């Protein structure tokens, strides 16, 4: 190859690269889109209020199965009521065998 051929090749490659970059930059430009709004902090709902208990139960779906930890958030201020809610929730979730209470933490 002569130097003229190399220069022509280099020019054609540079033109293709420039055309590709221009097409890519035009495709990524927003087309009359409104400016993104600043996200608002979420409002605290009644379920997000920091009262209640987190109850962890050892549960099983079969008699001879390893225990699985089931965690339930209760809004009750009573430990006993929170435990009863957690047991009902575990039964509803498909865990018929409630082994024992692992932990109850106050939130």
C-alpha cells in the first residue's frame, strides 16, 4: 500500500467514526422533554410509624423439616398480641407448624 492509499483509508475511517458519533449524540439528546422533577420525600403513613414489635418465629411446612425463620412486623405495643399476629400471619403464609418464638424486638 502506498501512503496515498493509507491517507485515503484514514480519512474514510475518520469520517465514518465522526458520522457514527454524531448519530449517537443526536439519538441520546432529549426531544422536548420536561426537566426531571426533584423527588419528594415520602410521607409517613400509619404503617411506617415507629411503634410495635418485630417478631421472629421458627416455622415449618412439614413435620420433619428444618426450621425456617419467619419475620413479622406488628404495630401492636403488646408483645403477646404481636406474637399472636405473627402466628396468624405465618399460618396465612403457608407455615402450619409454628415451632417457637426466636426473638421479639421493640421498634
